[in-house]
C-alpha cells in the first residue's frame, strides 16, 4: 500500500494517509458524540425529547447532506471538501464545548453532521481512485476499502475510551480535544493531499478521451442501473442500523438487559477488526455478484433466526444466544457487502468524478434508515416480550434482504 506502488503519471493521495484520516476522524467523532445524550440529561436536565431532536438532527444533517457533499467534492476537489468538512466539525465541537442550552446543543450537533457529510464522500472518492491505481498497476486484490472499514472500526473503539477519560474532567474538555484533533487533521490534509487529482486519475472507457464525459447530478440520475443499484444497496445500511435500533429491544425481550449492550458492540468491533481482511480476500475470489448475494443472505438468515427465537423465552446462558447470532450475522454480512460495493461505484462513474456517486449511495442509505425505522417502530413495540408479535420486525427485515440478495447481482456495472 506504499506510495511507491502509484504510477508517477497518475499521482494521488497516499493510501496510508487516507486510512489514517479515517482512523483519526472516527476517534475524534466517537470521543464526543456518544456522550451527548448523557451530558444533556444528567448535566443539564434536558428531556428525552430534546435529546432525540438533537441526535436526530445530527444524523439527518449528515446522511441527508451526503449527496450535497459529493457534489461539493466534484466541484471543489476532494482536498477542499475534506478541509471544509474538518473546519465545520471544529466549529461544531467548539459550539458543543460552550453549550449549556438546547439551541446551542442543536446547532453544534447539526454542524458536526454537516462536517461528516462534506468529509466522507471526498475520502471515499480518494480511496476509490487509489484502489483503482493499485488495480490497474498491479492487479492486486481490492484492499483499501476493507482496510478503511478496519481503521474506522478501530477509531470507533478507541474514541469512546478517550472520551470517557476526558469526560472525567468535563464534557467541554472532551469537545475541545475533539476540535483540536480535527484542527490538526486539517493542517495535515492541506499539506499532503493533492489540490486536484488530474482528470486522468480515473480512466474513461475505451475510445473516450479523459474529460470528454459530462459530469453532474442530471447525468448520474439518468443512469437507471446505478440508481436502482443504490436503492437496493440502501438495505445494507438499514439492516446494519438494527444493531442500534433493534438490538436493545431484543436485549429487553431476552432478559439480558441493557448492561450487555456495550459487550455486544465490543464483539461487533472485534469481529470487524479480526475478520474484515480475510473476508475481503474471500469475496474478491468469489466475485462481486456472488459476494453481494452472500452478504445479504447472511444478514437475512440472521433476521430469520431472530424471528424464530424471539417467540420463545430465554434463560441462563441462552439469553445471549439470540443477540450474539444477530450481531455476528449482521457484521459478517456487512463485511462481505461494503468493500465489494464501494469499488463498483468507480465502474458506474465510468471516468466521471465519483464524489457525487458516493454521496448518492450514502444519502439513499440514510433515507432507507429513516423510512425503514419509521415502519419498524410500531412493529418493535410488540417485540420486547416473547411471543408471536415479536416475530414481525425481524421477519420484515429478513424479507427486505431478499430483494438485494437477488437483484444486486443483476445490476452490476460492466467492468472497466
């Protein structure tokens, strides 16, 4: 993954810098945001409704603006989009450090989400270009998106540990430390990420000159195959989000209690860090069509298993069996799907700037989570107790995963 692998005629950001950026970005994020609810309720006595509005606004401002972030990436270049994203997040963290009222917490959360919406599509675009340079120059198995997932997961584990230490002093210090992380990151990106990757960094189809193809949202939306691919792929984020929405409800049903939640998230992180690399090598040998089908099938089996087990009471050591199976299935499926789907975006882009493509993919996932959780919410109300009513949310999710498991392999782009 060294910069020596990059052909001199097609320069770009060093892969190691991009992976380190993902690691640091997640450390800075998870050292602050997971503690917002705790600080707002315990330190400032705010209601659960206020907390829900703040956290929901953060998610919406990030997921909902990913498409805008992709458009800005293509217009300004990845470096400028990442820099602005870091600076916007610095402003969000500084606002949170000074916050003592609901409006300031809301503003800080929204700015934090907007920073992520600017940063992530730009980073994914650069990683995609680096992945393509490696594929064209050496024919090696796709690796960077798998390593990106590993680095992101390590950051998701290390961030809360750092945040917990700083929270012992005060939340303001934790937020200021997070702002400092992103400020330093801005300087590093400014010095080491190229201002503009040449148009030839993504090779157009045979017979077309670099830069000859039209860019923009209208051109992308005319690609019905990609829009359909993104719509089916959005089930991936919806299903993985059930670790945050459905898993706590399952812990109530099984009697394991909320105390087991932290341990199960640790299991999810360990699975990702330990297995992402070998799983990615296996899926590369399988090919994208079969890998995507396998990933969604694994997730579907996890939900189907939950639909069966949720009907019966659990006791003793068996209390943790259903949630463990759910976590393992969702994580393994996610490991099969993400690193395979991300490089395919470059094949859909066909030499166009890819930021907007990654942005649309992420925004479709955010819409799926918003709409899907709205539908699943009433179904989960009956899933906190063993019985027939507990079947429905898991059965609905199992049925949803069948659609991309069958359909995505028919929507693959032509290889470049």
